C-alpha cells in the first residue's frame, strides 16, 4: 500500500515538475514579445504560473527537508518543518491517543458491551476445547519464557510474603469456630465428642495427671489444716499419697471412659461444654487474641516452612518452563477438574452475572490504575522514530496531495496572471 502511494506521489511530482518547466520555458520564449497583447498575455500567464509553482514547490519541500539541500535557504526561511516539530507532533499524537481515542470512558463503554461469561462458555464447548487448550498453553508458555532469573527470585520472595501475610490476615479463631460449628450441625457432633472424650481419657492416664491429682489433694489439705479431724486425715493421706492419687486417677479414667456411651448423662454435659467453647471462639475477645497471638508466633517461628513452600513454587515454575508438554498437561488437568463446575456455570445465570461483574471490575481497576501507561507506551515507541524517519513515513502518505498542490499552484498562478494582465493592460 505504501509503495502504491509513493508511486502515485512520484507520478504527480513528475507532472508538477513538467508543468513548472513548461511554463518557465514558455515564459522565457514569450517575454521578448510581451509588448504585444498576446505576447504579454502569454508572458504574464507563464510568469505567474512559474512563480506560483516555484513557491509551492519550495513550501512542499520545506515541509520535509532543506530545498536544494541549501543551508543558506534554511537560514533565510523556515525549512524542515516536520523534522523540527517532531516533539510537538508526537506530543499531540500521544495526547490524542490517551485523551481522545483511548479514554477511560471509551474503554469502559467498550467493556460494558462485552460478556466474559459468554466467551468462557463458548470456549469450553467440546469442539472448542482443544482450541482453548492451545490458547491457554501459548499464554502460559509466553509468560514462562519471559521470566528471567531475577523474576523467579522475585516470585520466590513474593510468594513467601504473600503466604505469610495471607495467613496473618486470616482470623484463625473465626475459621476454627465456623468449621467446628458446621461440623457440629452436619452430622459430626458425636464424632467430635468422641475425639474430645478420647483426648481427655488419654490425658487422664498420664503421669502428669497423677502428679496434678497429688498436688490437688495436698492443696485441699492445706486449705483445711485448721480442723483437727483434717489434720488426722491429712497425716494418714500424706503417708499414702501416691496410692490415693493412683486410685483417684483410676476412678477418673473409668468416669471418662463411661462418657463414650451415647446414653451416658455426663456425655450431654461435655457436649454442652463443647458448644460453649465454640461460641467463646466467636464472642470472647480475650480468647480470640490468645489464639491470634499463638498463630502469629507460630508463623514467625516456622519461617523455614514458608521458605520451603516458596522454593517448591519456584521449582515447579522452572519444571514447567523447561517442559512444554508438562505445561500443556497441567492446563489440561485443570480444565478437566473444572468441567463439572463449568457445566453448572452454563445453567446458572446468577453466577454468570457475578463472573461478568468480577471480571469487569478487575479490568476497570486495571484501566483506572494503568490508563496513563497508554500514553507512555505510545511515547516510548514514538521516541524510537527520528525526525528524518518521520518525514519519510509521512511523505509517501500525503505526497500525492502535496504534488497536486504544486500543480494547482501553477494553474491558479497562471489564471491570476491572466486576470491581472487583462486588468492592467487597459489601464496602461
């Protein structure tokens, strides 16, 4: 296309040049006869046409370069208009693209007419599945291949921070409470009770429990030492403290073991206690703070775990980067797992609306945040073009019209010359 434009422009340039030469030659031939009416008319016509043609030739050439490559003419007149105004032209182009062609409003309006859910459903059809796999595979490979060693290091550090910050932002007490509440109300009530009872039974059999019982007995005796009867009993108990603690422990273990029976009356009490503790996780601010403090301490202590997870993520990305087949297989597996969800998504208009709003919301935020980069990208690309290259780009496009201007200059100049001669001839 550009070559065709250039050829047409060159053809018109030749016509304009020939017209200028013809008028110039006729002027010099007719000038000796300018005293006669016909000679003067022809001489005036050709002189005006020659001047008009030369003036327009100079103006057209001066747009792109120095006429006759003359520095003298360049000093006397404004030449190389386009190359010298490169920055202003580019600034206007950037401004036009950013503030008129690709405004935030125009992009948002275009987004409003897009239905992401429809596109997703269309791409997930059986006959389009392979096409979708190829598209996703190409996108993933492009992303993976563009990752440098520094990018991978940044991903490792970023994933470490993201994992830790996300875990810190999770309200663990709320998660535990909601999980236990759901399990309690969805058929896991007896199972949870059994786990708690088993744990109590296990703890009650330990040596530490036996020592606690001994301490408890001694504390009771200490609190009641003013009584003579208690003193006698205490004297007897202290001599057999270990045996008494063992007997109490056995009784405790048997008591807890009986709670395993669904008919046991104490089991209901332990269940009420469990419900109360679940509610405490939601309502007791002090308990919630204790849980959160414990969680944050564990996160700080277990930094190695985050490092290992981040390293695993980096290693997995490297394995995908080095094996295209693995990338394709991974995407295929992900789509396979999503198929059931996609089927239900096709029939759920409410979900489609939510997905549309979510995707559009994300894109709108990206547009809002990065719209200024459109101008920067255009500016960056334009900065690679020099003034001379700009002239070479523009000249073939508008060259045809510019050469027609030269032709028109000669013709209009000639017409003005004829009119002027006729008017002045009668005056003289």
